[in-house]
């Protein structure tokens, strides 16, 4: 039978796997796993095995998987570059924030899902919102309008990443690049073979409609959002 002293010796702060395990190390490895296998596949037990520690060592930092995923979302927001050029016109500054957010989400295959499903306010997300709201208020938008545009910009970035040409949420990350390319090729052929008299435009646009160009997709999507905000600012009919 263990004594209280023996149990404390096993689980106390001097336990061999705790001092070497920082919170940042846990988050970094967890994000690697989420990007590789998907956020849904990430578990405390699997993460502990990857780090070579017991699950209890991870509960020292995160009490649940949900808390861990929130930590990953916070980390992703922290990667967004918010050091915009204050001398640039406000549309350019807003564009720079959106481009950085899109770039971070593209760099992490699990990023869009994590940010979308764990929207707890973090220092990074609050700073991004504060800067965007300030830009829009100075541009003449009301608090209500600035808030809607700020939320819309975040959702646009997430939507662009999750609608990237070739993105297949029902199969990712299960397929490799070759398998995904083959799936898209078959979809393109399927659309191209539709009756041209009924679907002339779908047949004509089968290629870009299915596969498209990723860089054009992001550039055009951000341009479309910024152009809409600028047009609203110019109209004065809000």
C-alpha cells in the first residue's frame, strides 16, 4: 500500500517528466499533430505518447482536450502579423491583416477548424479586432458597421481557406496529393461531360470551377471583400 508521502513523491513537481515539459512545447507538438492528422484525431493520450510522457503530465498544463484546442487556437492567432504600416491608407492596412490571417491559416491545415470551433477570445484575436475596429472607425464607419466588417473579415479569411480549390473536407487529411489530384480530375470530367445544352456555363468553366488557382482564389477573395468595404465607405449611404 502506498503512503501519502510515496504518492506525493510520484506525482509531485519533481516527477521526471514534468520539469522538462513546457506549455509551449506541448502546444507546438499538438499543433504539428493536428496539422498532420486533423484536430479531431488529436487526443491527450496520443499527444502524451508523442511527447514520451504520461497523460497526467499534460493535464498539468491542460485539463481537457477542449482546453488544449483552445490553446492551439490562441497560438494560431499569435502568429498573425498585426504590425501594419500606420502610414498606409486604411484599406491597405485592413488588407495586410487579412492577408496575414489567411497566410497563417494556410500554413496550418487544422488552423481554420481550430479558429472556427474555438472562438474564445485570446490576446491575439482581441488585438486584431482592436486594430481593425480602430481603422474602420477612423474611416468613418459607425460602431455597428465597423463591428460587422471586422467579423466579416475574419469569416471571409476562414471561408477562403476552407473553400480553397481542391479542398475536400470529407476526405482531408486522409488522401495524399496524388489521390486528391485524381479525385479532382474525375470531378472535373464529370462536370465537363454534363449536357451542354442544359449547363453551358458549367461545362465551359469545369476546370476553374473544380480546381481553380489557389493564389488567384485568395487574391481575388480578399480584393472582393476590401473593394466592397471601400465602396461602402465612398457611397455615404450607409
